[in-house]
C-alpha cells in the first residue's frame, strides 16, 4: 500500500494516522479535513474552552513533534466530495483528487438542527464554540434545547459564567433512555441544585426574537438559544460510491466496509449495526481498523468499552459498559443524594455497566473487575 487517504481530520482520523505509523506503515498518508484548522479536540468546546479557561492551543491534537514524525500530507479546508472505488480516488471540493490504495473514513458528523431554529447556536466545531462564547455576555438569558451530554455541559458552563439558564427537554428526565429513571433523576437534580431551570416533557417549535416558542403556545424568554439535539453522520460525500450508508457508514465488526481497502472509524462508523458518539470509542477503534486495512481483510474485530465521561457543574460523571434503561441499578458506594457515588447496572444477575459521580477511583476498579472485556479479537474465519 503506497498511499492512504484519511478523510476527516479530527480525533478518529488523527488516531488512524498515528496507528498507521505505529503499525509500521511508511507510505504516504493524506489527511483531508473540511475544517480549515489543524486537528483539535472537541470535549473542551462545551467545558473549559466555552468558559474561557482553556486556551485554543490546549485543544490541539498534534504537537510539533507529532506533526514532524507522522509526516502527514494535510489537505485542510477542503471536503471530500466523492469516493470513486474503481479509480481508487477521493475527489475533493477544490476540484483536485487524491489517488489512494486505502481509505479511512473518519468524517464524524455535524450538529443536528431543528426546523424553526434557524439562527440558534449549535456546538460541534471550534468556530461554533467561538460564536457561542462571544454571545455569552453578562446578563444574557440562555435557553438550551436538549438535556443530553452536550446540552447539560453548555448549561453548566453558562451557570458557571453567572448566566440565567433554562433547559428545555422533550423527555421526562435527562438522559433517561441511556441511564434509566433513577440515574436520570440524579442528572435532573444536578441542574436544579445549580440553579438551572430544567423543564422536561416540553415540545419546542421554534425561535423568535422573544425566545423559544413551545407547542403549548407559551414562549420561554431567551437572548441566546443553543440547540443540543445530537448529530448527523457526515456520509453524503459517499453517495454513488457503492458503500452502504444510513445513519453512518456500515461496516463489519472489524470496521471494514464492503470494500476491504476502505475502513471507517469514529462517530461515523456503524459497525455491526451500532454507532457510538463518544471520544474513547473514536480513539479505540483506530488500532483495529488500521490492522484490518493493512491486512486487506477483517483480521480483528472491535470490542467497545462503552466509556463516556461528562463534566457537569460540580463534578464528573463516568459511564462504562452497555447498560439499558430497564437494567437494575444498585448503588454500591454512596447514594444518589451524595456528593459522590457509584452504581452498577445489572441484567440477569450480570453486571453490564458502571456509573460514577465524582468517584473515578472506584469507578475504574469496578470497571476493570466487573466489565472485564476481551481485547480486540482475532476474527473468526469462515
Ligand atoms: C462539544 C462537544 C463535547 C464533547 N464532549 C465529550 C465528552 O465529554 N466525552 C466524550 O466521551 N465525548 C465527547 N464528545 C464527543 C467526541 O468529541 C466525539 O466522539 C469525537 O469528536 C468523534 O471524533 P470523530 O473524529 O469521529 O468525528 P468528528 O470529531 O466529528 O470529526 C470529523 C471531522 O471530519 C470532517 N469532515 C466531515 N465531512 C468531511 C468531508 N466530506 N471531507 C473532509 N472532512 C470532513 C469534519 O469537518 C470534522 O472535522 C464531545 C463532542 C462535542 C461536539
């Protein structure tokens, strides 16, 4: 393999490039990124960077040493517009194309938008974060639509800036489909304890200069509106490539698409029917995807850890495993009203998840003991 094109210059793309070198690949790597910036990390965008406590440089995923040792051919500020497998080419928005023997799809996604919310802020890119930060001047009233991880973090950061915040959530409790009712109630209480006006079970219909309109006919006054309602995988550029797309790029359990020379990683990868939108997943997939790309077939399968963290208000929430909302939740240390606690999820007597609030030590121990997972497995041939 003489040249690999990595499409998407963010976490998953960078990890794939690093992994190519770590696994001994010494051919060319073209890293194509639609954003004009060198690769940067997104989690701080809703936390320290939005609050103004983390610098722009601290977001960088690669330092000068990495840049020198990886020897990447960057194409930044240009989007891939098509993948032509017959010609082994990735076509770019500036009219050029890249010939590549292997392709890593790492195009992640963009913030979902809601009809009627044109002009509202979203938070996916550093430019989004800069625009939102500029709007968060003293005295503005902020409305956040969606109390998922990003919505909750934006609300929490805005409260730390002393702003009035209302969070509008369609579900009965934040994150209930992920955490189940008892832990969702803990997340709801966190908002209320920190002075955020959390309103659940509300349907929003749009924005006006007055604020956010609700299906009930009332208007929630707001000067700044942020929607945090998930992301849409960026797969449009793959139309006509013959690859199966739909809520992500479909791959097998080894992150390999129908074409052995094309793998997918990160938020965009839909492997074996699942897709994750978490930092650790995007990072952990690269070794498996790259090993399979270099092998030319699915030699290894990916086993996700299901790890996610979120910083909200006074602490850090951590979750590992693959819990379902109907699993049994047991508090193994502390209780949900405490400043720190740890809980497990179990199903049919087996621990399937661990959740912690401000107790990383016990979380990590339980995670290691109870959720021991096989490392990436050799694929079963046949
Ligand atoms: C504000 C925020 C906070 C977060 N906080 C946490 C957290 O606390 N914990 C956690 O576990 N996870 C968090 N995440 C999620 C985590 O950042 C993502 O899972 C991770 O960024 C996924 O990386 P990725 O490389 O797969 O995709 P992305 O980061 O989406 O990157 C994809 C890149 O591909 C580019 N691209 C798209 N289409 C094209 C194209 N056609 N051609 C070229 N380039 C293209 C995009 O411009 C983008 O730069 C957060 C995400 C956000 C947005």
